[in-house]
C-alpha cells in the first residue's frame, strides 16, 4: 500500500505583491494549510483519503478493495489495546544454503519494514479472552516461509498447548522461501506436525486466510484449522495463477482461486468482512470454550396440543407441506444464536445440509440438519433437502469437531432421501452415508435426533444414529417413500396410500415399534409454533442434563445398545 502526501496548492501569481509587514501572515497561512495524506487504490486507481481508509479498516471506500495490512495494524485491529506480547522475536535468520546475497536482502528488508522476520507470534486478549495471535506480513519477502517463520509458528503452537490457549493465525504469504530451498520445504512438515499438538489437546486453531495465501503455507498450517476463515476476494491456492497458466497453457476462469471459489468448493467455513472480523473471532472463541457444568433448569411453559389426524396418508401429506417449519425455523426459535459453518473440507459445499454451533441457555451445541427451503427457488438450490456426498461429509466434519470440544450434537431430520443421480454416485453417495453412520456410532458426545418432517431412507438415517430419536407428531420415518414402496412391491405407484398404512411410518407407529423415544406435539395452528419451540427447548435441556451424568463410554454404549435391540 503506497501512501503519498498531497498538499493544498495556493496560486500566488494572481495575488498582489505583499508588503514586508504582510509576509509573516503569509508564512503563518502556509503553516496552517491542512495536509491530506492519500493512498492509491490498486483496483479503481482512485486517490483516497488515508484517514478514511484507516477508519474503514484499510478497505477502499470507493470499490471495496482490501489493502494488505501491516503487522502492527492487524494486531491493533484484533487484539485488545496494550495486551499483545511478542514471543521468540530474538530468533535470527540464517543462510542454510549459503545463498548469494541472501543475508543482505534480509537485512535490507528488516530495515525497510521494521520487522526482523515475516511472522510475528505472541499472546493477547480478544474482548478479554486470552489467545495466541500470529500475523504474517507480506512486506517481508512476500511473507515467504523460511526456517525462522516455521520455527516461530512451531514454538507458538507448543506454548499454546502448554498454556491451554487457542491460536489465531493471519496468513498472508507467497509460499516457500526460494533462498532457503529444501530447508524451507521442510517447514511445511514441521508446522503441520506442530498444529497437531494443540489439536490433540482439544484446543482451537483458527487460520484467517488473507490475500495472498499460496504455495507451501497454503499446503500446510493455513488449511489445517478447526475453523477456517478468509477475507473477501483473497487469492488462495497452491500453485499461483501465473504458474498454472504457464504449465497448463490454459486461461484460468474468472474468480478462480479466490476465497469465494474455495468457499463454494467446501474449503472455507466462512468469509468475513474485515470490520466484523474481531467480533466473529471472539464469537467462535466463546463457542469453543470448555463446557461448563450443566445444571437442570425447570421452566414453566404453556400447554402444547396434539393434532387429531390419525390417517397415515394424511400424515405423509402433512410431513411434506411446503409451509412446514424447517431446520432453520427450529434453529431460529429454539436456540439463542447460531454460527453457521460451511463445506466438507474436501470437495464442496452442500446447501441441503446446514450446520454449525448454536447456544441453548448459553450452552454451546453442534446443530446439523436437512434444509428443504421455503420458496421454489430456495428448494431448488437446496435440492429439496436431498443431500449429496458433500453434505454428509460436512456433517461428519462438524460432528468430529463437536467431539473434540465436548459439545452435544442435535440433528434435525427432514428429507425425502439422499440425492440420487450420476454426479452423486460418482462422488460416493453410499460411501458418505456409510461413513456418517459409522462415525456417529463412535462419537463420545451425546447425540439427539429430531424428525421434523420427512425421514426418508438412508438419507435420513445418515443423521439419525443418536442416543435418542424424537419425532414431531406429523413427521414420518420409513425405508423409502410410500410411492417407491408401492412401485417396488406392487409395480403400482398409485397404491401409495395403501402402502403408507402398511409401512408403519407415523410417529405413533414409530413409538410403538421402539424406533423413537418421544413424540412432540405440533398443534393445529401456525401461531402455536412459539409454544411448541419453547416446549422443545425445555426437552432438549433435559436431554443434555441427563446425558451429562454419563461418562464417554456410557454415552457410546447406550447408542450401541439402542440400535442392537432392533
């Protein structure tokens, strides 16, 4: 970012000649002339008021371009004032390959930037929460990772583990440092191993990817976070665009290797605008704190009423109603707030399944559910709640994260079934569901699954391997749809109504069969939804309290026993 000084110009040529007595006044006027410092935007090319840019968190107020942020400014924007303490700043950069003129280049960069290396690590508080904070500065040899950068990050991870602190690391790097060759390459392995230390200790690590995050940094510690954040429109990738174009001889598509591109393909949890970054990091820190001792709380709530429908086909129709409450509706009304995470971390994002961390009576829980949508447009985007492999892999990722941080898991089931088709099969639909079921059996935290609409086949079971399964009274749960059942058994889809009665798929049937533990009332009017969700909130709190009395082995065993009985 290049700052210039722009002075107000005064044209003296047209002014009358000044007397000697007037000359001091002229000098005073010159001294009093305001000074406007400007910065030129890289994208829109406009000269901007530097102070306005700073106030706008170093974002162009004309076009929204994100300027790169210096270390001290990044710390100032995130850490509480006066709390940052630098770690291992005395480590000196050597020349492991005896590369010509490398020491001189490092010395010149140190003098120019005021930094002695490309990364600064230390501790601070963020809204009072103590954490480890690191910042890579692109001004220092493009933030490249030499042996000192790798060593500082590794030591910080070790100290974070010893002090039981979360780690926030702002990444901004062109990758490996060429002048250190193979020694730089080894830092990828060293830092990746270092990240495992706090992870194994159940500590939170959040990399924040900024422009650019590429090469060996992207292929190591930058992409190994529990939660991965990014700033908008940041260049993120392994090989840079120029290298890819030179190698493949192909023109890259617009938007390739941006944070938005990675978000769409499942590698980022969220893209956060800069002015909200500190609060969002703080919110995530609070959500990952050690669980508190849970107390049983009794609440007085209004009575809930049951509907009168007893016909199985009618229940099927009710479970499919387009205006039926969705997972998002339940999250909004049952929980106090919700932080949504995205992506499976492998191949993509699936909007048919949503998930993240919600708070219930200030208790953080992981919430995952099918989301059909309300409007036709939204239902198409969310594939009518029929999840692809990426959706189940996202669910696995979020569940494993919940286990690491000892959070209960609540799932909401509402799907006609898993996505079917060539693309779903090519990407491993059956494998993804199988692994989701397998992982759920072995999680050491309590799981509660709630049927809120349709529960269709393996697509539903993939999120319903729980310690307890509850059902809204007008929900259904079955091996497949009545239409599919009739088509397979009788070669006649029109016998779906008859099939629905034989399949024992209503909440009452499921309770009688022991497939669910509880039926939840829905009422007859939409206005009763607040009463229903208040009731559900109390029921979930009771479940969490009761499960908190069990140890990890008992939680796993009770889930296995439940399904072993069928």
